[in-house]
């Protein structure tokens, strides 16, 4: 599947800088939007992304100091945001079983990807090979 | 749980493969396939199951329950095989019973990204899968 919009949420600006490069090489025609503040993403999601008619890919850092990736998803759910177009890849530094177990409870999560991401990992994750 | 109790009929056909076992419940128009070993989910095995169902089904279209409780590793093309038109032409409804977290995430991927063209649902237990596949609800 091609995504016209790819969103990166990660509290580390250096990681965002690097990942943005990889993602733009992976999907040169996509709009790539990034947030180093997860709450800004939530606001923007309410205002813009939830109204999208096209699928959106979110690369979501799982371990952020202000809010965990899973908590961010729960906030969107609690606010009854329309997440029907949102496919989420969890970005993590290590694949813990407890995280995997938790991820399986969220239907929007389609895969895991380990930091630092590269094109091979993106290809693999977006082929359903976790 | 005994299969008879859940399906309310005895399977008329049971066939074992080296990777799993298949039962046919004609009154329910259901094939039930269960993986019995840790293996990869590949097109070859999926085709073997599909071919067996087609050859043994009384009706041109049937329902399929696939039980995945062992450790299964999806291969690259398996999602496209499951969603292939030639397969969809024979399957009315399909459900997967998934236990492991890895497979549940893979199931999310299949439903959201590959968007199966026949009614497809994922459950974590067989009675729920049976109830859904046997209902009129899509």
C-alpha cells in the first residue's frame, strides 16, 4: 500500500531528523510530517488527520518521556477520534514481549519496527513480516 | 472442547497433513483447519489446504476457520494468497483464531492493509469464531 501521508512522532529531534531522511527515500512522493511533541500531534490529529479520506501511516515511538506510544493511542480512542484511516507502526529500540502483547490489543497497529529504521526494515514491516 | 460439541455434528472428513489437520462439517458448510506444528505460513501449505477444501466441499462455496495456535511465521506472499481472487471465489466467509501477539499484529496488518475482499474476522477463541462464521452477520 502507498501512503500519501506519513507521520513521525518521536520525542528525540535527532531521531526524527534521521528517520525523516529514510522515510523520504522510501516514499519520495509522500507528505512527511513530524512531531517531537506528542501532544501537538494529538491536537493536529483532531484538526486535520482524522478528517483524511486516504490512509495515513504513523511511525510512533513507543517510549517517550511525556506519554507512552500506547497511551497516545488510548487518548485518541478516548476522544473518539476517527482513526479508521490510521495505520500505526510502533517504533521501538527493543522488541519486548510485553510491548508486543500490548500492541496486539490495538487494531490500528500493523507492525513493529526497530530503531534505527532503514528501508529494509520499512519494507519488511509494510509487508506484514514482523 | 470436543469438536462435536462446538460444531454440533461430527466431521465427515478428517485429513492430516504434516503441518496440520483439517475437518469438514458439511451441515455447517465449514472447513476447520488447524496448524499442529511450528512452521512458516507459506503459499504451498495454504494451497494444499485450499485445494483439499475445493475437492471435498459439497457446495461450490464454503466457510473456513483456520486455527493458528502454534508458532507461525508469515512469508512475504501469504497475505496476497489469502486475498487472491481464485480463492475468494470459493470461500463465503473466513475467520482466523490467533493466539500469539505477533500473529494478532500480523492479522491487523492483513485486515487493514490487504483489506480482504470476503468477510473476514479474527478471534482469539474458537467458539467466538464459530458463532460469527455461522451467523448471518458480516
